[in-house]
């Protein structure tokens, strides 16, 4: 699993909410008129060469009326705090400052887990003076309290609720609040399904907890099931359109298999490799039969028997 890529996608899909949550100290006065533009990685790779760091996410914030100079936010995700290097981050920020000819660079580090003991400041100097004093905005998700963000209207905060601190017995509640935030704040069906996967990955409910969720939050569970079913139908239509170009049968089968896999991940979590192979190799009638079982089955085996 690539946590770096998961969070990179999150920041690129929701840059304004990401800055408001991860870099609140600097982003609190970003009005609705500012433009937030992801810096093209091709541009960075071409200009920085070996110094380019693919999984950092630089966001350029511009004020259209020119009343302020643009500011560059550099967001880095670290799933393992032991890998973090403040020297590497400082070096990269200096590279970007030179590349964009600016002194307005804000480094932000998102620690997926607790990050005690991680260097917060880099100071270089001699006997009389400090010549470089570098620090960054720090956001350690596991050190945030779920209660503080459970009803947030910031979608990025809601999606990352499962990464925060809470007693294990409240995991189902945390999952429910994250899903509620997603359904309330994200209208796009594709992104809803995409970030249901994100929530599932980090909540990691077991079978008992999924059963508890369906029991304690029946309205939400039913809503998401209906949404997933509608998405399945849309996927079938997409598969049919694909089939017009590549062979109707193959297109429908691929579309049905893709949606079935997503439905199963939504209900039962990540799929074992053996289950993925069975789905990929199943014929159209088998896929349709399995899809009809998804909403009533209580286990993956019950669907695929």
C-alpha cells in the first residue's frame, strides 16, 4: 500500500481543504478568490533533475489581483517518522525557492503516525551567529483527537478521522463519521467511491465491526449500498460503451468485474488475491449473480460461493 500516493491524491483532489487542515497557521486567510495550482511534476523533474522528489506535493497559491506575491506550499507525507530527514526537506525547499525565485515557501510535513522525537528545527551557525534557521509546519495525525474533528466541515479532516487518536471500541463510530462527512461534503459519485476506499483502508474494520456498523448505522449503510448499486449500473453502461469499441461482451464483462470488486471492497474490505483472480476470470452471468448477492451477503465467501 502506498500511503504517499494515497495522501498525494487526497491533496491534489482537495487542495483548499488540505491547506486549511494541514497548514492552518498559514492558510487561514486564503480567500475564495485565490488560485491554488498544483505544480506540474514534469516541470519540476525537468528543472531539478535528480533532486526532484516525486511524492512531495507543491501547491502554488496565487492572488489574482496581484496584491500579494504568490506563496508555495510544499506538503510531504511520512508514514514512518524514522525516515524523515529535516536536512533533505530544507534542501528541497531551497531548490524550489531558487527555481521559483521566491522567498515565500511553506514546508508542511504530515506524519501518518505519532512523531515524537522528530527534529523540528535545523539551525546552522558558528560561535557568534546562526546563519540558517529552518523549521516546518508539523501535522501528526495520530496525535490529533478524533473528538475535535468528528463534525468538521473540512472534508480532508473527515476523511482522515480513522488516522486520529480514539479508543479501539469507537472505531465503528469513527468510520461512520468519516463516511457521513464524505456523503455530506462530496457530491461527485466517482470521488465518493474513491474515498470510500480511502476510509476503508485506514479504518480497517474487521468482520464484526462491519456487522456492528450495519446494525448501528442502518440508514448510512443502506444509503451507501444504494449508491454503490447505482454506481454499479453506471459501470455496466460504461462497460457497454467500451464494448462498442473493443467488443460488446468483453467491455460489459470488464465493467461488471470492476464494479463488483469495488462493491465487495466497500462491504468487506480489501480483497484477497484469490478473490480478485476469480472475479477477473468470471463470465458475465456469474458476475451478475455475484453482484445480486452483495447487498444481502454477510461475508465475501457467501457472495463468491
